[in-house]
């Protein structure tokens, strides 16, 4: 970590502490209450309470109670929502601690789908995470929350550009595999398997190895999601060191008002797509449950691209007491996919449906376990302890030479790589609210223990064409690329943040994270040399045992200023850190050479933004950011000899990325009409980003643009509806982006599709849904204009080479809810 970065952050913290001591403000209060049915006075759990002029939210617990903390004196507009009851709206004057008794009337009519959506949108026009959620702090951070139930999109295939259309600045890889893997990045971070974000499900880690191999082979199906939480780089203090921040998939919860609820969704689409999603949910006394099973199969538009997927999930929670809740979860994913391989630039332009790889296969077997204990010590103090574990593997076999145009020799062995991931961890959090100088503040302290024992083996597979993942060293002892490693990792972290409510309108949230990381590799690799005739003259097994210990502290601070209850000016600056992994280094990749002296990268992220809403008509979030990398990892082209170049990966230099990110949502119909059965919203998601390598010891890099950054990234569209008919039209445009630090242009003479820019592309998507009683019909067309484009140049899976994106496709489905 460079001294100049520490000094910047430390100065911010000194200023924040000064503000705490020097500034005074108005008293803040607690608003609590109980929500009941007006018919029989029974409590209503899971009702959503929203203060419309502040954006704060809460939910009733199993006893029908809720609570807001740190509410200043003033007049507030409360809205209470749940599907089975009429909307309750009331004005509340707060001048001290306030207790509310709220009664809801049952629905006397069947509401249209548009009205239900509009009722929720009235509450969640543009949602960010609250300053405090459970045992986590998000004050002053740039956060975005996708309400999946409010989307009219292709959920069956997990179409990421539709699902994440309202998250600014994301760069998305498309795998054409019906959403089996999510590949998103942003601000110059490689989208491959979302490896630059800390990915979680319901608050616990789901990637292969959080620090040693932070790639996400598992993504829960969109149909099972309640919301997706995205917190940018300032999440590094609470969730880990990644530059990207946090992505947390919040799955649907048990239905608290029914003993059993069945949802069945069946979808078909282009290229033999079939998706079956079925869930059961309910609550019996103090026991709640939610479970689903999802089966997918299909082909891509290219040959050699079939896939099958089986995904199951079970959630059980039990309210031990009024203050203590225990939740257990289990997730399982298995899928097998054939990989059609990549293309050169010339092959792509001639025929993007072409494939010369018939023996490439990929298999994932993923098991996730979680046990969560939540306890409320008092109205001021909450505690959570999450135990989690992963037992998983991923296997890939095939021909992946960097001469993409080279046909596969069907008599030669295929390359086989098998990774096994076994890890477990525990994360504890304690959050308490306290009073200091007549103001309420919030303190969070937490710790995490994480231990992994992974293995990685690389060598010859069989020379068959089937999905055979067995090694064939005896038949092919002189195969060039062979290694066998154990990769244990240990990570211990302690973190803390504190919200200092300086006044009614201004808060400061400093924080820290201490990390201890011990990365090890224990194993061997083969060194094999051949003579000019191709005969082996050396076959040597070389041990390679390494231990890499490091410990460091990350610092950060967040600021929040609310001149009115509907406007917030926020800012944050947090240090980031990303470790290199021995598994990445030791895997021999014919597509690139890795610097054996590669080291970790560090830097910081800063955001300043303005967000809010104007009545029920207009919501927005506009911000600027600055991201600094020291020793950024990247890829360049460098000469091997007078006629040959190689792709080289290492610490390229220091780089910066900066830009404007904006999201605007205009409720056009509500602006001009009070008619409830019509919906018309216009949204615009725009990011304008620039970047530069400031320093580099590698010739031809300094002054270049950073990889994976389209200067213009636009997603815009219209969401519309009439009664039970809902629809969306979305347009996506990304300008060109480079894929290496050399800023290589396209080369149509090259036999390798690995090197070169990704040209600008645009896409139009249309989705519709119609509800009738227990049925919901869905249909849509993706890439309506049938544009020919690609968003990725793969170096390994599923290439190497250009991976063409899908042409025009369609889908249609039926949902039944009982």
C-alpha cells in the first residue's frame, strides 16, 4: 500500500473526527409500532413500512412489530404495504419517541397487476440500501438494489443486461448459457465470472475461494431472487477487499401468510431452450420454509453448445424466541455444458455460427451450506453469526490452443483441468445504537474466519469426444502441460464502522478493516522438452512449494448530507486490495505467459453523488467516481523474438479510472394523470468513463487506456402497462473497449482471436407479461434487431477466441401460483 494513499484516507478520518467533536445537532427519536388486521386484530408479519419523504424502510417481524431509529423531529408520511391488504397511508408528527398502532383492511377487490406493481413502485421508485440494514452499515455508500419482482424481463435465461439494466456502469459478458454463470464488471474491472466483486447469497460467500480463486461458477436463478444488492468499492471494509465491491443475491423468503404456496414456471425458447422452475413456500407456527428446484436445458445458436443444469435450494427458519431466530440453507448446482470454442476475427465476420471444437466440455458441481443465528439483545443491539461452507468442483476438458483457427486433432489428448474447492468460514457481527452528545449513533464491529483447502490438477485427458473428465497420464506421459497442487488459504479479518450523526442532516461514517492472508501452494509441475523431431528429451517433475503471508489495514470514510428528506448528497473513499493467486499462476495457459514475480494490487475507490426523488414522479442517482490502482494486473503484447509476440500478464503499472454515472427514472403517467390502471415509466442509465495508465515500466503502456472500459455505456427504455398487461422495451449501447493494456486493434490476418478490441455494439430487447387470476403469461424477444456482435475475447473457458453473442431469440412462458 502506497504511503500517499494512506495519508489521503487518514486525513479524511481526522477531519471526520473533528466534525464529531465540533458540531452539534438536534435530538433524534425512535418510531415503533404494530401492524394488525382490522378484522380480527391478528398481527401481520412481513408488512413493508415506508417513510416516503425520507426513503427509509422497515418490515414487521413475526410479532407484527417494526421500528425506525434515529428519526429527527418533523412531519413524516408513512405508507404500509402488503399484498393481502389495502394500502395504509398516514401523516405522523414526531417530536419524541413515538409508538404507532396500524390497522390494515383486507382487500375487497382483485387488483390488476399494474396497480400492484405501481403500489410497490410508489414505495421503491429508486431503492438504495438504508443506512442500517440488519447488522450491516451502508451509510454514505453508493448502493443499488434491484427489485426482481418489479422486472418485466427474461428471467428464465437470466438475461443480465435486462436484469441489471438499472445498475449504472456495468460491463457484461454473455455466455449464451441461459444464465448459468454471471459475468459482470465495471469501472475497468474484468467481468469474467464476476471475479472482481465479492459475491454472496443471503450474506455468505459463494465464490470458489474468496481470495485464492474469487470466481463465481454458481449464480442463483433469477426466478428465485427477491432482490440483488450492489454496493460499490466502499464495501471493501465490511465484505472484503475487492475493488468492485459487493453483489449480494437475496433469495425469496417464506410466505408468512400461508402454510403452503406453490409457484410453477415453465418456459421454452429459441434453440431448444426449456426451463422449469418450481418452488414451495410457507409458514407453520414458528417455522418458515422456502425451497425450489430449477431444471434447464438447451443449445446455443452454434453447434457443439448443448447444456443441462439442475439447481436446488432449501431454506428453513425457526423463531426460537421473540429475539432469536435460526436459519439453515442448502444450495446445490450441477451442470454440464459443451463448449463450441472461440473464433478469429476473420471467422467471426465470415460466419459467427461456426465452431471447430467438438470435444470441449465443462462441468460444475456446487454445494453450499449456511447456518445463521440472529439475536436481538435489545432495541439498540443486534447480533448475527453466519457459519457457511462450500464443497464444489469444476472440470474442463478440451482443445484450447491459442491458434484459434487450428482444427482439433481428434487423435491427440485433450487438456484436462480439475479444481476442487473445500472451504468454510464464520462471520460474526454486532451492531449497537448509542447516544452521545444528545444524538444517536450506530457502531458495528465484526470478524471473519475463512479457511480453504483447494486442489488443482492439470494434465492430459482422453482423446475421445465425450464428457470424460478422467486423466490419461499413462497413455500420454509426455503431455506438455501437467501440474498437481494443493492450495490451502487462511484469512482472518476484523472490521468496524461507526455512523456519527453530527446533526439532523449530516452524518460521517469512518471505518477500518484488518486483514491477515496466508496463501500457500504445495505440489509439482512437469518440465518437458522436445527435440526438433518432436521426441521428448527431458521429462522432469519439479516441486514448487510457496507460502505468502501478508497483513494490512484498510481505511475508509463515508459522508451523507440530507438538506431535505428527499435529497441526499453522499460521498465515500475506501482503500481496496486484490491478491494474486497461486492457482492462477500455476495453471499453464497456452494463450498467455504469466510473470512469475506477479504481486498483489492495491488502491482506493471514491464516490461523490446526489440521489433522491421528487414526489412520486421522478427519482435519480447521479455520481462521479475515481478509482486508483497501484500495480494493476493486466495483459500486454510483448516480443519474444523478431517475428513472434506473446500475451504477457503481470503487474502492468499504476492506472486510474474516473467518470460520471447517472440513473434517472421518470414516472411519466403519474406526472400527468391519476389513472391507476396505466403505467408508463422512462429510465436512462448512462455512464461516461475515461481511464489512463499513469506509470508503467513496460514500453508502450504509459498513457494508454485501461482494459474493459467502454467510454459510453447506455441502457435506456420504457416500462409500460395497462391493467394486467405489463411490458418493457430496452435499448443498450456500449462503445468500443480494449482487451489488453497495449490497446491492440482488431487484426483480421491473425490466427488468434484473443487479441484486439471489442467493437461498439447495440441491442434492443422487448418483454411482455399478462396476468389472469393464478396465471401469468410471459413472452419476449431479445436482440430484436438481430445485430451481429460480440462482447468477449476469451483466453481459456469457453474459448480461446471471440465468443459470438446470440442473434435474435424468443422466449415464452407460463407461471401458475397456488
